[in-house]
């Protein structure tokens, strides 16, 4: 039976879980790209609160729903939390593993019934299932967290999450060591107070962790959108300017060779005028894919104008840059895109006082290629 003095804390935690559930459901409606995992998180909090609310009805005579049902609902809630977190982090989901581990536990709790002599078994199984789910979640997502958000964020999420799992495991162990004395959840035992504190503080930490992940991903998405061309996905002019500045500083510091290749589609306006903008966009996307597929991993490809592209080639000798430019020119002509390209190549050397002068020489070479009849490569002096 629930102790009267304990009831207010019990309902406070249950209402807090329900509030968290409503908040995450609302956020899920706003963020379509992550709606499914956020709805899982909302269901986790809502079901955890529902489980605590069910447990508030524990009294004599014992009813299966308030004793066994509350434990089952809580275990399912944690399973939803793990599934949603794996979905959000885009890692392999472990639904079969969860089913294999949790289904026997739930079956035992269901079969045990609400009788007092099965109480210890129910409690130990419930703690064990929750602890296992939390700890496995942290293990599953830690590498993905470090990769996407960095090691500090990973530690800030995994360490508190791991502590929640450890506390739940210790509560289960404490009950197992006192098998003859069932410590019913939500009674005025110290373990019950620890459990409420774990739920209240732990779910607040989980909510904060989830929010941190969402905010960091949104910021990264916005940052990426600000430096990417919307049509082709290549670096835009701003990103190319920043990249050139970095490569220029490296060139000046190490005297390593640096090449710039300016590319312009020939008679591109004619494609738009005769075939339409959709056809023109298709040509631009096709060319961007071709450029990315035929440069090295360290080379940087960008779209800096309507039909203007730029390649930054670090550690590239003059003959290598010219050979690449000629190879790209031939590939574009062979692709039958309905157009060709003119190319200007410039190699950084002492006459260049800044990155802009290097770009200016590449553009001048490109202009000469246009003037000489297009579909050709010119190298800057």
C-alpha cells in the first residue's frame, strides 16, 4: 500500500513525466524530419508517467493492473526510449535484441500475478529490464554521438545516462539481496525515494540531452545550408572563399603547390532558353556530380555562379592541374550534355599577393578560352 506521505511526490513525478511527454509530442509535430524518434521519446515519458499513475492505485486487495501492469508499462516505456534514440542517431536498431531480452521478462511479470509472495521477483525483473535498456542505449549510441557531436557532448550524454542505468541496477541488486522483504515501488522505503529521485532527475537529464542533440543537429544543418549550393550540394561562393583562404595560408606557410581551376559551361543560356530551366538545372547537377567523381578527396569543388564552377587543388603541380582540366573537358563533351566547358587554370606563385589575385588569373585564363572558341583549356601566365 502506498504511504500517504509519499503520495504527493509520486504524483509530482507522474505529472512531470506526462508533461515531458506532451512537450516531446509537440516538438515532434514541429520537426518533421525527426518526428518519429521524437514521438518515441514522447511516448516514453507519457508511458512512464502512466506507469507511476497506475502504481498509485496499489492497495489491498491487490489488483493485477496496479502491480504487474505498472511494471510492464514502465519496461515498454524504456524500450521505446531506446528505439527512438537509435532512430534519432541513425544507428542500427536493435528491435530483435530488445524483444529477445524483454519479452521473457514481461512474460514472467505478467504470469507472476499481484500476490505478495511474487513481489520481489517482479521488482528485481523490472529494475533489471530498465537498467539493461538504459545502459545498452548508451553503449549503442556513444560512437555515433562522438562522430556527429564530438567527444565532450558524447560524454555529457553518456555519463549521466550510464549513471541512471547503474542506479537502477543497484536498486535491483539491493532488492535481490533482501529477497524475503519486498520493497514495493512507491512505498515509503528509502529505495522508493531513490527511485523517484532517479526518475525525476534522470528524465530531466534525458530531456536536456535530447534537446542538446536536437539543437546541435539543427545548428549543424543551418551551418551546412549556409555554405552549400541548394541545387547541386556543392560548396557555394562563400564556402569556396573561406576554403581558398585556408589553402592560401597553407601554401604561403609550407610553399606547397596550389592550383585553381575555373570552369564555365558554354552556351548555357541557350539550354535554358530552348529546353527550359528544369533541363538547365539537370545539366548543372550532372556536371557537379561529374566533377566530384573525378577529383581527389582532398580537392574542393564549388559552384560560384549560375554556370560557373571552381576547383581548389592543394598539393597539385602544374602538369597535374592541366591534365585534370583537360580530362574534365573531354568527359563533359563525351557525356552529351548538350554543351561543353571552357576551363582556366592558375597555379599560385610569387606574383600573387593574395587569394583574389590567384582567382583573377584563373578567370582571365577562362576568358581567353572563351575568346579562343570555347571547349578548351587555357593556363594562366
